[in-house]
């Protein structure tokens, strides 16, 4: 009997310990990407009202704003925010490569540059990472460069996107796909989801969205399936 | 909480010196445990060099202060040497350190191996976490715990059972530490899941194992108290 109590005690202690990364994962992964008003205004100046943009334009604008925010935060020494936004931008670039074939090379270039900036930071050279990002941003002066039509855009159709992580245009993780179909998709926004990668404890707000608003990201379960919901909302 | 002060863990000089010292010290520990401090138990002879490699100066100090009686090399009589070693490592603190060392040594080797593979294949975070858990658990159980428990029983199956139950509880706390660093601290400082070709990977990997060691200490203390693990003795 005494052994059983010891086992239960140790099990409880072990589970409480394991709750630490689970909780930190929720805090970290559910964090919104905060785009400063100055960056949004700059984008509106060059593109016009954001809600009037086509889907490829929205994705490109979201990516640009995330990268500019990351660079500013890195320059300003706000490392945590910079890395969070840089990782988010990388997720958008990856979806862009996958879902926007007419602009694939552009997104691949961005992804390579973001990877380079990350590597520089991860090898102790954050100043070089700022330069890498600044050079890329400087090449974005022409707003028309991002324009693309809907031709060839891959939408997240099919049941294999059920359980995929939902991103917004900044790359923030805002929820999970509850049910995927060919026309409509049910997504759960917010809540406590994906704990340890498989537990959905509190589903959050369920929203039905037309698949025409959802770009196909990776469908690979091991690498992490995701879709990009074309929304500016950055709250999880 | 702001973690950017940990950016030094991606510094090439610091990480290189950290691991270079760790490698040299690990070689010295292998020599010492086989030729001088020979009564270190078999599983710990494997685990200490791994710990010293990753924990560097901290691992070296732990070895010298908890597993190596002072002036052990000057005692020529084998029986006397065994007695001195046994008495030295028999305090609860040192027993638990030994228990945690061979737990984290096995788990750590498995976790770091799995982490390299997962990063090369671009695993999503939680997939990587569970993959590391499984590989770390397997390394810890089938190599280190089994080897250690084999000294306690004549039956291989019984050793496997005893090793498995100790590993089950110990691994939860090791992975709690490692996972916390992986999921929160590393992304806050250098971004999510750095590649094994970067200094940050190795710097933060060592930090994760050290936090795992700290968190598994109380669990190992419990396991030693109820006789499920025997630590250094």
C-alpha cells in the first residue's frame, strides 16, 4: 500500500513538472504578433486600405509588416519580440512558397533571407542579422512588386487539413482547424488548444470560414500542418 | 520575463570554450574512473563523461566534489580504497547526485541525438518533443538504468523492470526541464528550434539538460529514499 502512495505521489510530481513546458508552450505559441501602428500606417500609405487588397496582396503585406517589425525590434534590443515576429514571418513565407506558385521565387528568397538572419542570431551575430533584414526591406520600396492575381493560388481544401494550425497573415498562430471540407472550414480560434501537440482542452470560439479565405500551408503532420487564414486579426 | 541576457549561449567563443573544456574534462574523467577512482559504478563510468561534456566546468566540479573522495589516488590498498569511496558517496546528497547523473546522462544523450535528427528533418515542435522523449527514455532505460540495475539483481528481466519504473518517473522531470527551455527560453532569445549547425543549438541544449538535472533532483531523491534507485553507492 505504501508503495502505491509513493507511486501516486511521484506520478503527480512528474505530471506537475510536465505541466511547465505545456503551459509555457501555450503562453509562447498563443502570443499575438504585435505590429506597431507606424508600420501599419506605412503599409497603408503604400498599398491603400488593407481590407481592399486581394488575397496574395494581403499575404505579402502581412509578411512585410512582420519582417519590418522584427527588424525594428531587433534594432531596438527587444529580442523576445523580434524573434517571435521573425519566426512568424518565416511561417508566412513558407505558406507563400507552397500556396502562391506565381510568386514562389519571391517567397523563397524571403524565406532564405529570414533563415540567414536567424542563423546569424543563432551564431551570436545579431548586428549582421539586422543588416540582412534591412537590406531585404530596402529592396521592397516598390509597392507594386508584391502585386499578384489569384491565378494558381492553392486553397486549403480537403479533410487532411483537420487539426492543422491556423495562422493569420502576420504568421501568428491563432487557432486550429476543427473540420476541413472542400467549401467551408470550421476553425477554433483562441482557447487552450494543442497542449503537448494533441490535447484540445478548451476549444475557444468556433468560426466557419469559406475555404476561399484559407491558403494551404504544409500538410505534413511531422513538420506541422498549417493553413493561413487571410485575416488581420492578431489575437488568438 | 526577459531572457535576452541569455544571448551569450549563442556566442561562438563561449560555446566553443564550454564544450572544449567539457571534452578535455570528460577524457580526464574517463581516465580517472578507470585507473584512479576505480570504484565508480559501471553505469556512472559511462554517464559522467557525457554529463561533463555537456555541463563542462559544472559537471567537472560535480564529479570532483561528489564522486571522487579527496586523495583517493594516494590510497594503494584496494580494499581501503573501496571502503573510502563507499563512505564518501553514501551521503543522501551524493547518492541522489549519482542517481540523477546516470538518469540525465542516458536521457541527455538520447535527447540530444533525437534533437539533431528532428531539426535536420524539420519536425514541428511537439512532434520533436515526443520524439526526444521516446529516444531519451529508450537510451536511459535500455542502456543506463538497465546496466545500473543489473548490479542489483541476477535476472535480466527484473533489471529491465526495475530500470523501467525508475526511468518512467525520472524522465518526466528531465523532459520538463529540457522542454521548458526548448519551448520558451530558446525561442525568446534566438528563435524557434535552431539548427544543429549553430552555436545556439549546443548552448541552449546544455542549458536544457542542466535545467532537467535540477528538476529531476527531487524526483531522484524520492526514488533513492524508497530504494528504487541506489545512486552513487
